[in-house]
C-alpha cells in the first residue's frame, strides 16, 4: 500500500462543554513525517484520537486520501491506518509473537491462520524494533519499554499507509528512541507522531505543528517553528535555539528559571 495523504480540516473536538481542540487544520503529504508538539493538555492526544477514529469531531473533517476517515468501512480503515497509543489497555495473555501477529488481522479473512508471509512480516517488525529476542516471552511479563517496542512492532506488521503514534518514545532508553524514530523515517508510510522531546522532533520530522490550548500556535519546518519566542509563549520557558553543526537541525537548550539567553549558568 502506498503512503496516504492526510488532511485535518478545521477540526474541533469537545468533551461535554469543554473544548479539547478548536479549528485545527493539518496536512501530511504521502511519505511525510509530521510531528505534533506542545505542552501537556494542549490537545495532541485528542487530535490523534480523531485521526485514528476514536474521538469524533464536533466540527471539521479528517480525510485520508480524500475520503472522510469517519465514513470508511472498518476493515478498510484498519488496513490503512495503524495507531500506537499511550494507553495500551489491559495486559495481553499472549506471547510477544502473538501480539505482533495481531497486526496482520486486517489483511486476513476470519479464521485464517498465519501464512508464511505473515510470519515473515512479524519477524521483520520485531527485528526493526530490536525485539526479536522477546519473541516467545509473555507480553504481560515485559518491562514498559519492552512493551512499547512490541506495540510499535504490531503497528509495523500491519503495513499501514498512515501510522499515528502518541509519544512512542515514552519508556524507551536513548538508543531505542533513536532507533525507533529512524525506523519511522524509513517506512513506506505517512507518519503523524506526537513527541515531547523537541530535539528529536526537530531531527526526525519534516514539519512540526505546535498545539497550544487546543489551537495551532505555529506550523512549518523545524528550523522555522522552533524559536526562543515560541518556547517562551507556548512552553513558558527560556531557551536558546542553535543549528547543530553536524546534523543541520535546530538544537534546543532550555535554561533554568531566572537565567537569560546568552549567559552561561552554573559555572561557579
């Protein structure tokens, strides 16, 4: 399946009388890696839920390859969109291999067993997240980081055209954070990912959308979006933004309260 085009057009989301997201628009071209960043409570997870069809918009529309995502047949949606969410739900009484194999379900008929191709894709997905050694382990005995990698592998095995991830680097050590995000960049899929780490977002994402109080505060390439002014207005912190000499990506350095940009702190 080819990478999908995603268009979020003027979406508003509500929980009772409370607005979670208001009039948010976002675009991801086929194969783009789009980062969604912003403080806690800014609406990132809510917006993602609208994309993978858990929270219905009260206004606006989510379109995948031009079709209303909320009108797609369930089976077609499952073949097109995969999600890795923060709330993994109850423990699975399954082995790691069985959990990852669940990603193949949308591509099979009822009661079909695993084909040789399914087994190959499951093994490849586990290898991509450095979890091959966990294959026969019970999922409910894994650490938080191990579980996260297995759930990402399940999404990879699904072979989606659009992959939506909510803080996929949570619980991961630095090595696995870098490896997972590098894997996402190489996928034949469009990726929409919410991240807290601005430096990771700057390096791995083509464009960023910054949410603040449920609205888009800024959007564009990381070099244009990440500025000291944005850090102050959206995050309420003082920071410096430089271009890393080796990666060419913005590098954000946060300063302690009371410090000013351009002044070295804590040097004695």
